[in-house]
C-alpha cells in the first residue's frame, strides 16, 4: 500500500491535539506507557494513530459517530493492533 504523507500527517496531528488538550487523558497515558515499554515517541504516536484510524474508518464506512469506549479499549490494548469490534458488519 502506498504511503500517503498528507493523511499520515493529519492523523498524527490529531494525536498531537489529543495530547495537548489531554482529551481523552488515556491518549497521554498510552503514550507514556508505550515509551516506558521502549517505543520511541514517534512510534508510540503511530500506534495511537492506528486507533484513531479505526474510528475514522467506521465513521466513513458505517456513517456512525466516534465510539469513545472502543477507542479507549484499543488504546489500552496497544501495542497490539487495534480492532474493529463489529466484524460482522
């Protein structure tokens, strides 16, 4: 799959905005936890960005709103890949 720098930068910006606003606070906790596990700050943000991407995908595919509980579950499960808990859709 081709790398899309604009999309990547936009989603990383969303991570940065969450960190700056401390909203949700789990984003900052996840960043600190991942860094504590030995991931670089950049790689940690990329992992968090995967969780945001799940939410964006679901909003576009199923015309649904952001699911904060799923997002936080996925953050708490990192570095395991985030999942879409409605695989039957």
